[in-house]
């Protein structure tokens, strides 16, 4: 992967860059909407591309493997063609989902044996198989298979988990290097830093991942319940070790404040279900703060959702109308809220990029995090 680092902020570690992929360029920092099952919930692909201006979306290896299944995806010619998405796709490895199935999985040296959450059927994910699945999906960026340790856990558990992740990484990267893409476009492989909340383990893991980060690298095992300050501490530490000429992806993070603070620590890529999941439940993220649109105070408020107007829904629909749709459980409410929140997230990282390039990021970020944490 060709990653061009354009500028680093002088008062923080914030970076602006460009990733070049076979399905288009990605300007960083970037947020990736989560399309778990081959769709970003409640949002049409046309809206993703034209209104939200998503440059890359995320798919989920575990869920796509189970449904629609790899045979269907292979016959379709990969996920891009299956869902009619012409821009880049990143797929996670399924490690986090397997971690979530703690009562229905068993970890071995070979891989993870787990029972499907759908029908209880038994499956095995090995590092090699996860690469093969992601070859069939055809994502532009695939993730190495890892174990995501829970929080809290003992240092002994985190250590053993990290070492297993590193052994799986060696096997997965070997298999990636010995196989070819199926659909004529390049695929890239990101290893994942683990180590829990233990500084020495994070340092060891980051050094290991730096050796394998041929295209880019990811930071995993955070935003799993640990205090926010601890997450920032681990990210800051890891980013002193990871290569500066490769993109850095912080997995599963987060709310707008988390994103800006981690951009300041040198992170380039983010994903999170929060904008769509919280939107469906009536939470709107805006440039002035957070709105719970279910509150009575918005019943007769006919102003736009966000005065900055980060998407067309901000211009066409009022707070009062969206509150009405939410209160009567209309499906359009989920669509409007999801489009608004995703467009806001993409606006936020785009504005962060502008401020980095202008040399104003640190001051702008400090002003914005106060606003973004405010409950309106």
C-alpha cells in the first residue's frame, strides 16, 4: 500500500495523509462506517457515497462467513460486486466476534473453535482460514486473526494471549504472502497490536507488529471497558514504536471526542458502530454537542438537526419531525438519524484533516472536544 504522509502537526502527533488502494484514494484521518453484513444499517450505498461521502467502509469476516456465506460471495465476485460498492472495503478478522462468544468458543494453538450465534453449528477459524475467507470477500485491507483479551484480565492472561496472537500473525502473514487475490485488485494485510493495558506487553507487541507492518498496522484490544485515560496512554505508547510511514488503525473507536483525542496521538483510521447504533436509538452527534432527540424539549423545535448542515437531512428535516418519527417507531427515523450521524463523523475527520494541514489542529481540537462532550 502506498501511504503518503503529507503533514504532522507541530503541537501534537496528528497526521494528514493519503492511502492509495485499487478502489480509490483515502484521505486520512478517516472514519469508516461499519457495514457488518454487507450493508451499513439503514443507509443506501448511494447515500454512503454521495451524501455521507464515505471513502471506505468496513465489513465483518465472522458475520459474512456465516451469512451469506463464502460460496455466495465467491460466485458474486466478492463483496464489492455483491453489494455494489465501488470504493475501498476493510474487513476485520472476526477475532473480536469470537472473543465476544466467550461462552461458546474454545481457543487452541490451531485457532478458535466456536458455535454460531445463529444456529449453534460448530466452526473453526485458523489464521490461514481467516486469510482465505478475506481473499474470497475481496476486501482492500484485511486484518490478521488475533485474540482480543477481555478487560479486566490478569497480566499472565494478557501475556499468553499476546504471544498466541503473534504466533497466529506469523502463520497468517505467511499464508497471505503465499496466496494471491481472486478478483484482480490488490489486497493488503494489517497486523494488530495487543497486550491489554500492560505497558511492557504493548511495547513488545508494537515492536513485533512494526516488523510485519508491510502495508499498515492496527491497534486492537482497546475500547473494551478500560478507562478512557488508559486507552489514550496505550495508544500514545504504541505510536512511539509503530512506523511513521504506515497508516495506523485504532479498532472500534469511538465517540467524537475519542476520535479527536486519538487523532492528536497519531491515529489515522477509525471505525465504530456508535453513529448508526446510537442514531437508531435517538442520539444525534452535532457540531455543538449531543442531542437526545427523544426528549420533550425538541417536540416543537423546528430548527435543523445541525446548523453546520453536514448532510442533506440536516437541511430537509427538523428536530421536531425526527422526534415525531422516533416516537412513533417509523423506520425513516433510523435512516435520517444514521445518515446525519455518519455524515457528521465524516465531516469531523475531514475538518480535522483541514486543521492539521493548516497548522491549527491543536487549538481547534481543544475547542471542539468541549463542545462535542456537551449534552444539549
